[in-house]
C-alpha cells in the first residue's frame, strides 16, 4: 500500500518525465501540424508546447477533431514505413 506522499512523488516524477519530451523531429512537426489543421483552438494556441498554465495546457477539443487528428496521424505512420 502506498501513502499519499509516495503517490505524490510518483506523480511528480511522471510529470517531469513528460515535460522532457522534445518536439523537434520532422515527424513531431508533422503531427503538430496535423493537430493544428484539425482544431482551431490548437491553431490559435500556436502549437503543442507545454506552457505550464492550466488554461493554456488543458483546452477543449471536439471529438471529430480528435478523430481527424488520429486518422491523419495513422496515415502519416503508414506512409513513413
């Protein structure tokens, strides 16, 4: 059984790990463009970079926009094999 403190430590470690993801490869740039093309809020926000601000990092997305992003990302993956 873990205590609240142990869970907090685990969560903080996971957050640090996630924040170390770098968006720099050509594939990453293509995925970011797919997301911005499929959703106006992401386009207005200016990309997928973490801003460490809840109102900027947690935005509303439409389900059809998410579906379109996933479909295009899948097609990109198939094309890059």
